C-alpha cells in the first residue's frame, strides 16, 4: 500500500510540474491576442509586404507596402491620409532576401521623431498600446503614433 501511495504522489507531483512548465507555452499558443494577426501572417507569409491596421489583432487594414512610405499623411504612396497616426497593429510578411526585411516606423513623416521597429522574425504586433516608440531617452506610447516607415537591415527599438 505504501508503494501505491508513493507512486500516486510521485505521479501527481510530476503532472503538476509538467503543467507548470508547459503552462506558459500553451498560454502563448492558445491566448486570445494575436489570433487574427497569426492567421493573416500564415496567409500572406513571404509576400514582401508590411501592413498596418486601425484595430487590435490586425483588423481594419490601413494600408500595405512592399516599399518605403515616408509620409502616411499625403495622397501618394501605399499609405495615404487618413492612415497617419491610426495604426494599432502591424504585420511584417517581408522576405529574407537581401537582408532588408525589418521595418522601421517613425512618429513623424520624413521620417523623424520617435521610432520603433518590427523585426522580420517578430512577424506582427497585435496591439501597439503596449509598445513604445523611442527617441533618445524620450519614450511615447506607439499606438496611433506612426506616420512613416522604411524597410531596413537593422532594427532600432524592436516592437513586440
């Protein structure tokens, strides 16, 4: 009987430890945030575009670009007025060829001001409300603050 109790206790401890270790990974896969962004990423993967959305989780597309657009508040380029200062989620389905596959975003057209980057491997940002744009020691919330973007081989202030 003692052996059975020890076996049952060991099994329970093992199962609990397994649940604790697997919990965060499972939560990341099953969480509600990013489900639509993730689906869109799989649909568009490798097509060479960056996309911006007006709502959380990649809903309400504002624009899509394979090239740079240094002014989201004008009447030319892939992002046009009223795209300026409206992005709440971002999707990067750029390609790895040539290594220019990160997208740098700026607060101001030109580009200028506070900045943040969506790395090629990061895939998407499902909610910019919990991200920041940085300029030196100055930090601002990234939501509804993007006015320009450029493709880049580097990545300053990665967004997540």
